[in-house]
C-alpha cells in the first residue's frame, strides 16, 4: 500500500475529551470513518465501524461490527478498498472541500464561545 493509500487510526476526541477504545480512521488527512468498542449484550467483545467520505452518501453495507479490533479493522479496510476503487479525483477534492469548510465553521464557533 502506498503512503497515499495508508489508513491511520487516531483516538477520537469529542468536546476535547479523549474517547478510549474509539478511533477515527484517517486517509490522506481526511476522516473516512470510525471504529469503536461497542456494548455487547453477552459480554462478548464487539467493535462497531463505519466508512464515509464527505459529499458521498453512506450505504448500509458500509458499516458493521467485528468480534475484535483487528477484525473490525480488516472489515473496514475491505469496505474502504471498494469505496476507494470507485472514487474520482473530483470526489476526493469535494471531500477535502467539505472537510475544510467544516473545520472553518468549527473554528468560528469556538471563537464565538470565548
């Protein structure tokens, strides 16, 4: 896998708080999904995941659950590879635009709160 196609995990931050066992998935600096530990009814380990890309609708089969973090990562990667195969440079540029506008709006919101 080339560096441009590398997926990385980063601990999710919500309201400045680190969320343990909850990861944002990044590709080319873009958030493309999330993998997190979920509650299971039988005390079994369950990791929920979902893939997305700004400007593109999410499909039902682009989310799921794994029996372990490694299982969830493998499922995520398989689904992402299918999504990635269908992306054009225009799709990627649109997603970057959405991410930039979202970051700008969040920065404006934070400045107003101070």
